[in-house]
């Protein structure tokens, strides 16, 4: 298995706090079937603004340690980049990193908003030759209130990544329902751990994988799994249409009940 979003690099953001924690996270990832992960520390001005060069250095350091310990996990470079209008420029300067040196870029929206400028920034990234992947939209307050907000940016070429923990209800009932809605309406292209530690926000996805089997078909599960591999190989992601199981009316009903 491949994970495209996690915070395993230590002392760069709110993820692992030490090399020891990074090692424990790596072992847990292997125990859960992961062979490759993309390390994606936050890049958020005035909070976490570690430059790409430091991420590359930390990734190489962790990779060396894991090799010495014979922990069979490949670590690739990346960042979870807060949405701004200069992402493409920052990538060209080395300040920001795409995922595993690919054309795919992990972009984070504000937690409580979907600013009107977001669509234009995402579209500009596409024009600049990058493919934005919107991190955990099911945890965005505006999208939880109206998940169809994400449709337009997907139709224009952006992709989305939900979190395994959302399927478990770790981020709340509304986030879980939103992730289910997005999955059943063909609005998800990746599922990732967004792991920060070995406890609550971890690589342990056993229960979430069982729940996923009750939500979507085996064919769609394979599609999501293959997308991780295609990203790592920097190959195109085809937006395959699966049968739509939920209607807008269903989600309106859900909003009245939460």
C-alpha cells in the first residue's frame, strides 16, 4: 500500500516530535501493509513554513535510519501546502514541494472556509502544469455543510483526498457522513492516513478499511488504491465514473439531523 499524506518527519510541524517517534510510526506503517509513504509536513506561513530543502534533508535522514534498522518503508518527499496564489512559483524556487517529485500538489484549504479565490488558484495551478489534490475536504466546514461545493473544482481538473480516520468518525459524525457522501458520489480520488503519531492519528487503518467495504464497490476500492500507485509514478489519474448511490436530497436530510 501507498500513503500520499502523513506527518512522519520529526520536528517540522505538529507531527512526529522526535526521531524515535518517526521510527515507531514507520514500523506501524509497515505493520499495516504500507511499502511507500509520502512525507507531507505542513507549509503554512506564520505557523509551519519549513522550506522544501529542509524537508528533503529530513526525508533522507529518516530513510537512512530506517535502512539501518531494516524497516522496509520507502519515504518520498512532499508537503501539505496551505492554499495561496504563489504555490507554483514556490515550487519552482524549491520553497514548496510537489508529491514525490510528481506533477501532483497537496493543497490544504482553510478549516472553516472555502474562499471564493480558491477555485481560481486551483485552476491556475492546472494551467501551470500541476494537478492540485485537495486535502481532507470532508473536514472543511463549508464542504460539510454543502459537499457539492467541491464538484466544480473537480470538473475543472482538481482531485480530492479524504482521510481514513474520517471513515471511523474520529473527526466527528458530520465529517464521517461527508466522506461517505463524497465516496458514493464519485468525488474522491485518494484516501490517506494524515498520520501524526502512533496513537489516535496513526497508520492503523484496519477498522476504516472494513468500513470502506460497506460504502463502495470492490472496483472503486481498487480504483482508489491504483491512484496512489499512479501518483507515485507521476502518471495520469482518470476520473472514472461509478454508480451514484446518494442524492442531494439524502444529504439535505442528513444536515437536518446533525
